[in-house]
């Protein structure tokens, strides 16, 4: 299996809880490598563009407000089956349904404030990575 990349966000609620390192540890313990990373405070336009596919959903306004409420960490994770592996580490969208030991079970309080984002397919991963990172900002594993 070739190495795959996925895009991840540690959302404002988890950054506020001071669990960036704990979450990075979960990625690394599962064999995923952080090959790009930065902290930023999204603008309204940036958050609206990122979540454009949800524009017609009733929760869109609340989602944009939340994602712009504080800083986030954005990162590119690389590894075998990175997309699916990260989704497994994250757990279900609604923390009430997230399996024990997943990030959302451990760190999220509600479906609105659910700690992390992760791409749902290789195609969306490529789009989302390019939304936040230039090629020069990504440092693939060298050995
Ligand atoms: P995902 O983050 O697990 O991929 P999506 O369905 O792509 O889930 O939804 C994107 C984000 O929108 C979720 O992480 C969550 O923050 C928010 N969201 C999704 N469904 C609801 C809902 O029914 N109410 C409130 N917020 C929601």
C-alpha cells in the first residue's frame, strides 16, 4: 500500500482545551506522520469556502461561527491508509456516537464542537490540503 495523505484540523474547542500535543500523540502512535502543520485563526471567508459543500445545511452559520471562534491547528498526515486511519482515530461526527478511545469520545462535547476534522476521501484530502498548504510547506518523509 502506497503512502497516502490526509488533511486534519484540530478545531477551536480542542485548541482551547490545550490538547494539541495529546492529539498529535494519537496520530503518531497510530503510525501517521505529521508532514505539514500550522496554527491559524480562520477568517469567515476561509471557513465558508472550506465548508462550501455544507452551505445549504441548517447548521452552516453556526459551523462557520464556531470554526472562526478561535485558533485552529491544520496539518497534513501521511501514512498507509491515512484517510481511513485518521477517520478511525477521530470517531463518529457526533461524540455521543463515537467509539470509546477515539478523539471525539475523549475531547468533544457536542456535534457542533467536535474537536477535529479529517478528510473523508483521498479526493477531498487533496482539495483540502491545497486549500491550506502550498507544495513547499509539505515535508514528506525522507527515510
Ligand atoms: P465530519 O466532520 O465527521 O466529516 P460532516 O458531516 O462533514 O462531518 O460535517 C462537518 C461538520 O459540520 C461536523 O464535523 C460538525 O462540526 C458539523 N455538523 C455536521 N452535522 C451537524 C449537525 O447535525 N448539527 C450541527 N453541526 C453539524
